[in-house]
C-alpha cells in the first residue's frame, strides 16, 4: 500500500517551493559563547571530547589521516564525532580542533567515489547503508556556513551524492532498520541544498525527499494518541510494527520527521502531530531533568529507569528544529531544561567521564545487581569512557555547541533577531539590507534572574526575546511586560541600545509517581546532592583520564521532605564570575532548603533505590537539608516522598 502511494505521489506531484521555516539559524560562528557558557566549552575542550582524536580508536587521527580505509567508517562514530566537534572547534576558536575537522572533511571528500558515494565503502565491495553519512552531512553544512571558501566543494560533493542516493532508494538499496527511522536527517540536508544551493536540481532534491519519507518509517502513525505508549514498553508490542520507532534515540531524531515532511507536503496535520506527539512523549515518559526515559526503549516515568546520553543531545537538536518550523516556544523551554539539567547531570564536572544512562533517583553509579533497565546492560550507569555502547562518547559533544549555535535565530525575512536560548553570548551578524548588528548578552542565567543586553545596529530592526513559561512577572528596564506566546519584541533603533531583562522565578513542585514530587526553580531542577567515593574500576592505558569509575554514596539520602518549607537562597559570586566547573559537586550558588526527616527507604539489591514510599513515616527528627541544581549532582535524589513537619 505504501509503495502504491509512493508511486502515485512521485508520478503526479507538482514541484513547488518548499514551505519556509518560520525561523532560520545564523551561520556558525556569528554567535559565540560568553561567560560561564564559554567556560563550559573550554571544559569540554579539556575533557574527553577535545582529546578523542588523540587516543580513541574510533576517531583517532591515525585511523583516517594518511590513507587508511578505517577512518571511522562514516558508519556512526566518525560522523557523530565530526558533527559535534565542528561547532565546538568554531565556538572555541580552537586551532588544533579546527584543523582536525578540516583534515577529516578533506579526506572524506578527496575519497569520494566517481559515482558519488562518500565513505570507506567507496572503491570496494562493502555493503553500503545511507544513514552513517547523515551526521557527517550536518557537520559539513556547518563548515560551509562558517567558511565560505569551503562551500563550493561541499555543495558539489553533496550534489554528486544525491543522484546516487536517489537511485539506491528507488532500488531498495542502502536501507536498513536504522536508516528507515532516521531518514529525516537526510531530508534536512536535501532541504538545506534546496534552500541555499539548489544548482538547478530542485526536482531531484524534492523527489529524493519524498522517496526517503515514503520508504522510511511512518512517524505520522507513531504519534497517534490512541496507540502511543503511556508506560514503559518492556512487554508491549508496537502496534505499528515499526519496532525501532520506540527506541529512545530513534525517537529523539524522529521528532524532526514531520516538521521536515511539512516543508514539502504543506500538510498542517504534519505540524499538528509533531506538536501533540512531543507533548505525549514528555507527558508519559518525561523526567524532571527535562529529558524523557528510554533505556534503550521508552521507559515510562519511574525515577530509577534510565535516560541515554544520546537522547539528551538529539532531543535538544530536534527541539530547536521543531521551533524553527512550527514556532511554538514550548520546544525551546524543554530544550533549555534539558541543557541545564540532563546534559551536565550525566557528565562529570570535568567532562572526562559520562554515563550511558542517567537516573532521576541515582544513589550509586556502578555495575548494578540487579539491573533496573529492561534492555541496557548493568554497566550503563557507570561513569567512564564508553560504558555500554560507545555512541554517546562520540555523539555527546554536539550538545553544548549546538545549543549555543541555535540560541539566536532570524525570522525568514531576516528583519527580526530572536534570542531563543537564554545565556551569556555575543552576536555579530548582518541582517536584511546590510544591517550590521552586534549584541552582547551579559548574564549568569540560569543561576541569576537578570540579563543585560548591549546592542549596536546600523539600522532599526525587531529584537525578540523568548520569555520562558516559568517566568510569571518579567520586566524590561524595570517595567512589567506581557509576552505573546512566549515571545516579547522590542523595536531597536539605529545606534546603541541597552536593555535590562528581569526574569524572576518562583519555586514550583511537580507531581510524580508514588505521590512523590520534584522541585524546580526557573529552568533548573533541584535534587539532593549525595556525596560519594570514587573508585577506578577500569583503567584506560591510552588515556588515564578516560578511565571508568564506580561512585559509592557516603552521605544519607533516605529523606522525605515537607514542600511547604521550601526556600530559595542565593549568594552572589565573587567578581561576578561563577565557579568552574559550575556543574560539579558543591559549586552552584543558588540552593533550595527544605525541612526533611529520615525514613525507611530500601534499596533494590545493592545498587539502586526502590520507588519513593507513598506514605512515608519519619524515623528521626526533622532537619534542614539543601537541594542543588540537578546538573551539578552525580548521585542524587530528584523525586522525593512527602511528609508534613507541622504537627
């Protein structure tokens, strides 16, 4: 049936213009991190991400420079690494990493097959699958936008690849179960070519987009409310038959599928389903840390089930794209929650170790007995170089730099500049009619409640700021404002303009399973920071800093809290500079205190905590405990049983 629809669609379609996105990204490098965000990228440079090319077998230089056919295969590892390190290198202006990405790009393009194929399968009889190239394409596009001298060669290589891919897909070649869920990434590459460098190939590009969709998994079926899973899917059969669409990373990437489809179908239903599907995912599987549960497949809302690091960075990328096409700020709100909680929460502060799966309630990081995850191994919540699969090792570096690179956007006409993700940055860009604009964003947000903008412009333009949903009484220059659909616009005149944005936030609680609650203030989720002993359980002989560690709790964690006693306190940092790394034990400046009492709360085996007791009883006196931002905790309680301290 799908093939018949496909043949009809391709045979009788009218090749029209793509629907424009509501917002477009600025070329890579026109937005640069500042303040604590710049420090985060410096830490990532000095952590495993900035050194993988030196020692990690999948991506180290010797595997692809000098003619080896094993240059990470463009099957997954090399593509992932390239996709993340390209924006990282540009946003840190790191000469060595920029040179490494240029060498990687050059090597891949130099070895493109005459027929168009890109990757180590060129010139041999290795089986060819399309998907492994897609992250490489994203990295190459970013390089073209940052360095126009590379654009022609990258565009020519992509246009040489597209006819081959079109032919392969029509013949049923290059497709397998992973390619069939991730076709939207190639469609986005095709749409970039169509929008900026069509080279007279509009019909072929559109034709290939349609073939990718109609030979791939139908995400419009997955997001139907009546069949979407409302609990963990451990023992549930996917009624669509497309089993891998419930896989956590595939779903994170698949969130982009219907917005990408809308651009060539103009079908409003595609956007409606994308928006409602996002809501379903976070309603039934969401975590207070911002991400959803999937260890390896959708895992419901239990606090000890896992969330893979790859879904963190892929959901961030997809949420940005959803906003750019649909325009609903709920996507940006969620991405900001993920970036400021789940992303740092699954990495050590120095970014030399990461988990495969993080937990909202995580009282140990060790080889677990028994294992709370239905599919993933008992080693998945260890901090190290590659606990369980290595994909997160090479994929996680895209998280911070792409968050920053998507923090400002143009409207389609480039007459409006939107501050989409709030944090310290500088912008230097040219808008419509040659209007040169520079913006400095001075802020400690989300660790403070104010943002200062210094703007210079050659001509007037509209400046729009996203006002997050958790801000109830925002102000501009001390005067209350009323955002519209999460956005507030200011008409900027030529010359110099200063804006003071006030974003006061209140403590709020979120109801979770088992009558438990989570605690939030602004975009930050707050958790009990459990101290721990760190023990090396696997040495890395190539790079000792990339060893695997077991974390064993050394402080009490079995508390119930009285939410009526929650109080926020904040200490101004010395010199206005946050401690570094800010997402590490004992570093955050803002804490929430709460009255709590010890309770009986058992472990499941010796490794993870049981669900929060639904009717806890105090077994000791009340005391005041401190909750800190989730992202700074490595062992934590983030969903608490509730009691009253007022008898």
